């Protein structure tokens, strides 16, 4: 029934209906089902239909305070989420040169950080979400980071190999889609390359670690633990 059924609003404990971290809670006044579905549109949708009004947010990336554009329909539009903060803080410094990948770039905190730290490198910022790609592209231009290459997954040439992959992967997309994504990108690491994936412990970090080893035949170690998150390092075995 259009507009006739009212249900409580479901959001995560971080205050966002699309947040991948934390357990859902019921809060606020009930809203019509149609309104709730628009608000809960996933950030991994290729073309978000929800409101896309941009806002400017002051964040700290690579030790610098910078202004970035964010909007609804992308992951964590109000701030750098906790998982990404753990990755940026705990991962080792990136190599001085090479080709890097931010897988699931959102509005760009990981790609921008890599490019700020290593401005001479090429940093691919890949996301299925068109709105996220537009934001990352504009943020990189505003920060004068020409090494950031924004692309959809299909736009990255097959021959490209990555010396470093950093990602806060979209766990809530579901295991089949998540595994398919990692099966595509992790084998594209260069022989000496490494991937660092940040995953919340209670959202399957340990099972993902086992899967990378058992199914992909890659070495996957727990590199760091902080704030309820595991930082996994994935590399070719041996």
C-alpha cells in the first residue's frame, strides 16, 4: 500500500542507514515504507537515486586538514569512518613508487591519502557507485592530485597490476558478491605486492582471513587489531 504502512526507522549505531559497521537499532519516529527504502539505499548501488546534495566536510588525511565534498548515497558521507581510520593509521607506509589501488573508494579518503603521501605514484580509485566516483574525481582535482585515476571496475585495463591495494571492503554486500570482488582484484597484485583489508571483527574478519588462504591460495595474516577491527594483509604465498 503506497504510504499507508508505517514502520520504525532502522539505522546503524553510527547514525546512518547505509553504514556497514555496527548492529542496526530502531530509533526515531516511524516513516512510510517508501521513504525508509530510499533512505536505506546501499552505498554500493551503481547509480544512487536518493538525494545527492553535496556538502563540504573538513577531514584529516595523511596528517593534513583538507576540505572534501561528500553527499548522500555514498559510504560515510559525514566523516572518515572508524574502519578506514584504522587502515590509514595502522597500515605500513606505502612504497615510494608503483601503482596502487583503492578498492571501493567512496568519496575518496583512502585514494586521497595514498596520493598525498606518495604524489608521484598512480592511485586507481575504483567504485561501482557513479556518485562516489564523481566525488573522488572532484576531490582529487581540488587537492591537485593528478595521480589519482578514478574508474569503474570495467574501466581498469586487464594488464594493470598493483603494488599495493588498500580497501575497506563492502562487507554488507553479501559473501557471494564480496568473494567475487576479491577473487577478481587480489590476484592482480604484483608478485611483491600486498593488500591491506580492514574488516570489523564481528562482521566476519576471521572467516574472511581463512577464505583468502583456503580459496585463493594467498597468504593472509592479521596485521593489526584496533577498535574492534582486524587489518588483514594479503599477499602471494611465498
